[in-house]
């Protein structure tokens, strides 16, 4: 250690030599592909080194090094020894508790609380931000959830993290939690009713009024489709005299596209302007027309089993959920659409010769896909367009088997040029026949593996992973039963 109590300066050792060699490597001679590949390698090595840091932290704690050097805790020890700030040191300690490998009294390793996440980090496939997101989701799982369901949830999150963004871990977790706790054991109707509120604050001297609050699932389901249509870029813009407003259905598409290109409002500003236009127009819900070929109203999907049992949640076209009791109450009205389908979904075979999908086809896609089909995208069905997997201009038919959902941003990624994505339909031998898989460009996925989007189908992943866990546990129990008579006979002898 140096006299200042910091990190000792070392000029030797294989790790130091390797890092120094990379640091001094000239980058100009590298090709573009070499630069990308080197970035991948460096990031992977940095993640593996993070797992090594966790090992050393656990080792230091098990050796009681903090007490030996006069530190009050392992966090304080890291702050003093590595010159870390308090937040960084605390974050490392917290991560190590979840993905570090401790040892028992005999020195044998013990599985960490998140074994799948730990393995993904050790292999360099995920980052510390992924770990932080997974930990946050696992902390939200209710204590009443069984160990097998908890393990399945962690495995799904770790698998998603291998190809997805850390920013999306929480959204995937929301989907999983909705299936682990479909009846809202964490938050009852009474809890939601108690928290519901929309508060409009006192008007300020500049004329503006603050507004905040929480809305229940039913109001969210009713509000989302309205904003999806009237808060879209280019619509209801008070600063643009040519912007279509309530009469957006009769507007020239080119006028709307031009207005969207000029629109510099934030999403929050567009929401405000849309509500202003709707409330000031005096129209009723049944006069709001259509959005992307279907009525602007709450579209709820649920399975036959959920209807019969009156349990679980219904899914809205905007990606939200509504408790089953509330969804069935909504279904009694004339305005919301209710799509009920079996486990396999209702196939809609409409061999159409024209390019645009029919409203019936779009409703079927909403009910079965729930949102954009590109892996990792969480855009709901209300913000997605109908995409021909086999392009219409190249002979692709407007049949349900050749249609999928893709949000506008993801739809633009599909092209034949450099960096373009491709879509294919999974064959009958696939685990998910008929579903649309996306193939990323080489710089994203050098192996060009077709991948599915499970963001909107957490229930199928949970069922699949749980089945594997149950089979594994049953095999272990069977092996134990075979081992026990042999051991008993040996003891008797």
C-alpha cells in the first residue's frame, strides 16, 4: 500500500501487462469491423473483471479483512482501500450479496441468490446495470411466490439481459410480476381506490397550473388509446395552423406527415395538447373515429380460462393490464371491444389481395401479439403498424400468416441496405410456429440468429421455464430415491 492509503502502483503482473498492451495499441490501422470487434472484446472483459471484483470482495469479507485493518464495514473498507465514493462502494457490496459466490464453513461454494444472473455476468454477457435492474425486479416479487416461480423469473430476466438493454429490465419485470401476481395480491382494489387521485394545483401568476396524481387501471385503459391517436407527432398542435386536430381521420396523410416533421413538442406537451383538443371539441367517444384501422376505444384481451375463473388480468392494446373483475365490467358496456381467444389464439385466414390489413385482421394481431414483434421492443399494439413478413411488393399476401406488428421505429429498420434487419416466419418445427422472428444486422448479432420478442408474452416463458425446473427437480428426487435404498442396504451390511 502507498503512504496515502490508496491503491498500490504496480508495474508488473499479467493482467497489468495485458491492459497496458491494449492501451498502447495503435487503433488507426484497424478496419471498421476490427474496431467494433475490439469494442465488444473490451466490454466483455470489463464485465468479467466485475465478477472477479465480486469474488475478491466476498473473499475479503470472509477473511474479516475489514476488521483486521480497522474498518467498521466492508463498504468502509472499500472506500478507504480503493478510494471509492460511498455510492459506488455500497453498490458493489449490494451486487456481491446477490451475485457473489459465498462459501460454507467447510469452504465449499454456495450458489448466490441469483445464480443465472451471476453466470451471465461471469461470462461477460451482461453488465452491472443489467444486474442492478434484475435485483430491483426480484426485490418486488412477493414473498408468497414459490421458489420455483422465483427461479423461473430470475432465469427469464437473465436470458433477456443477454440480448436486451438494461433500461428494459424493469419493463420485462412488470410483465413477469403481472403473471406471478395476476390477482393483485401486492396491491388490492382497495389499495388502488385509496391511491387514485388527480390533483390540479393552484393557478400560478403565469396562468399555468400543476397537475399530478395516480390513475387506476381502468382509467389508464380508457385513456391510452385516445393519446395514442391524438397525441401522435403532428396532431393537435396549437402552434401549427396546418396540424390536423379532432378531424384527423379526414386529413390528408401528406399534411399529417408534414406536420409531424415540423413537430418539436415533447411527449408530455403532445399529451397536454391532445387532452385540450378532445375536451374543447365536445365530441363523445363514439365519434372519435379509428386509429390504425380499429376504433379508438379500450381493446381488452383475455383467455377463456381467465374468463371462466374470473381471475387474472386482461391485456389492453396499449400494453397495460386491467384486473379481471374490472375488465368484465368494462365488457358489459357497448364501447370497449373484448377479444376472447383460446390458448393457441384464433387464427384468421383472410386471403386478401389488397395491401392494407383489414380491421378484423388487425384486431386478431392485437389479441395474439399484444405489441411490436422486434426482440426487445416494448411498444404496445396501439403504437404498432401491420407489417408484411414477406414484403407485399415482392408478392407477399395480406394473409394473417404473413402479417405481424411492428412499431414505426422498428418498421423503419427493415431494409436491404447496410444495417438492415430482416423478418422470417418460424416454421412448423419451431417451438413457436407461425411467430415472426427478426434477424439483426451483423454488427448487432454476428451469428445472425433469428430471435423472437417475448416482451409481450411473459406467461409463455414462465410456463416453459417452470416446466424445465419441475422436470429437473423431479429427476433429482428420483435420483435420490434410487440412491437411498442402496445407501440403506450398505449401512445395514
